């Protein structure tokens, strides 16, 4: 199975903690690391159609979650499992219409996952489907991987986000994860050579080294030949990776909120990041503007913002690009005032343009990180970046797209997150009945005063 993927380390510093590599999968474009993969929602990067992603971004890989394609009852067969495919096609890639040269990674849960209500069991993990919570059995996960054929599959881990495991849970985590991984190896190993290969990444659990030593030792002794890489849920866990396997790629499913965390974790030796923060900034109406290496600080010495709030009225008549010197499609063809107008009108195009722009900013950021590692200046450049830019994104002053049930879990007595889409018109009907009809020449001010419309800012 490991023959499905090749990882070559080209440059390394500080005992291989800072490194440049090339990730290669047959039939896909080679990926220089450090790099990011985009988080998908049901197979698509939010706000971007597949052709838009191909034409106007440089996204080289996406992360898909099996729970996006799972019914509440695992006995029900979803359409994706029976999708007819051609000789050189795979079901998951065809179902989501993903371009052939993009890398496709499949995991059990979304990133970040919605906290599950039920605990994991000895045979499976709790997931949230589009119809509610259920248990994804290890057998079902292995069977799905067999039929869907992603390029990379992440082994199922006994980790319940965002809970900190107790003593009793820790005792089970390694045993359960090992059993599920052994089952995946057995399933993928008992296949015809004619099937497209699948590279298996083993989980590194977010617990201390001594608490998972038996798990890691068994992997190293019995399963090392079947593993193509590691997946980490906590950057600090990188120290527990066995020395003999440090040449394998490391994929991070860590909670990254911004570029500072990316620089910190790159310095530790992580190679690929599954980033949800880009889409979160886009949903909030934030246009990213940070650059790396950082520019000289202005005379005031104040830190620069990581982005700008496009909901702000200050952009109503601003015809400059979203970010200075940016060459993305949005900045080459449109300006702040147009994007601000689209947001105010709740036009989907606003988030499309912001998504294209924000992914471009991240592409440039990672390209410059790789150059900094090549030059041996990452530590100095990261320190300058930390001094130059704020650590948190600006607070959004608007409302993004409506939140869906698979994005958040409501708690008890929690206020409604989305505003009501409809409201009673009885009060307005009584008010309008007492108001004379406006003349055909009435302007917006007059209509707003009479209650016929609300004037946009």
C-alpha cells in the first residue's frame, strides 16, 4: 500500500524539524511541502464550484470526510457506493467531480468535527451525518475506503474532539486505534493489484508518549511496511513518532486559527496542514492581507491586521484591490467597493471572490515559507512575522452564510444562531394600510420613511 505514495525530503534543518519535501502520488501533480489541503464540505470546497477551483485557485489537494456521505443508519446504502465508474475512474473522485490531478484525502470526520453526543465504542467512532448522530463501525469504514478509493486514507483514531481523555479512556485509545488500523491493513492488503492503490496514514494520538508506547511499538514492529505517513491531532505529539519512521510525511488535523500557528507547527516538522480557518475567514467576510516575510513595521510600531473586515462601511467607495499587490482573480478584476456591495446584498458571489482571494494569499504564504526554509531563515522570519502581525483575525461586523446543522451542535437553552428567514407581515400590513401610496418619482429616502423599503448603507 505504501507504494501508492512517495515522499522525498529535499532540505532539512534542526534535526529534520524544518524540512522541504515532495509528496508524489501516481497520476496526481507533485506537491511541495510544507503545503496545505483545502477542507471540503460534502466533497466541494465551500463557495467554489469544481471548475472555479481548477481555473482560479492553486489548491493541490482536498480533505473529504466520510460522514459527509453517510446516512444515519449504516445499513442504508448511499448513492456514492453504487455509482457506476469507468475503468480508470474511482467512485469518490467521480461523485464529487474532482479534477484528476488534485490529491484526494479521506478521513472519518469533518475538520473540525462537530462534538459527538455519544462516546466511541470498541468497534467504531461516533459521527454526525446529515440526518443525526450514529456510529461508524471500523468494518464499514474499511469497506467504504475499498469502494471509494481515495489517494490517501487516514486511519480511524479513538479520539473524541475536543474532550481531554480521562485515565480510563487513555487506556483504551491505543488498543482501539491499533485494532482498527490492523483491520484497515488487512482489508486493503486483500485486494487485486488492478485496483488503484490507497496510501494509509496512521494516527498519532494526542496523548503522552508513554501512554501510547505499546501502540506505537506494535506499529513499528508489525505494520510499518503498510504505512505511508502519519496524521497528528496535536502538534506536540510529533515528538513521539518513532525515529525509524521520521522520514514519512506528517499530516496535521490540528486546531489552527491563523498563520502564526502554521509557522509554529512548520518549525516542529509538520508537512501538510488541513486548514479550515481559510473558509472560516471567508464566511466571516474577512479578506486576508498578511504577507510573509513580514514588511517593515510602520513608525507607530502597532501590529498590522491579518485581514480586513469587508462588511465595514469604509469600503463602500474604495476602488482599490482587496490586498496590495495581490494577483488573484478577485483583485485583478474587482475592488473592495464591489465586494462590499455584494456582501450587503447577500450575493453568493461575494463569498466566491473572497474565497478565491483568501486561498491565493495562503498559496503565496506557503510558497514563501518553503523559500524561507530553503534559505535557512525560517526562525528569524517567523519571529519578525510575530512582531509585525496581530495573532487574531479582525472581528466581523456582518453575518455570513447561514450555518448548517453539520457545522455546529446546539446546546441546551442556546439562542438561535441564524436569524429568522421569515417574519410576520401583520404589523407592516397595518402600517402600510394607513400610508398613501408613493408617487412613481419617489426616491429611496421617501420609500424608507414610509416603510416600503430599507435603504442599504
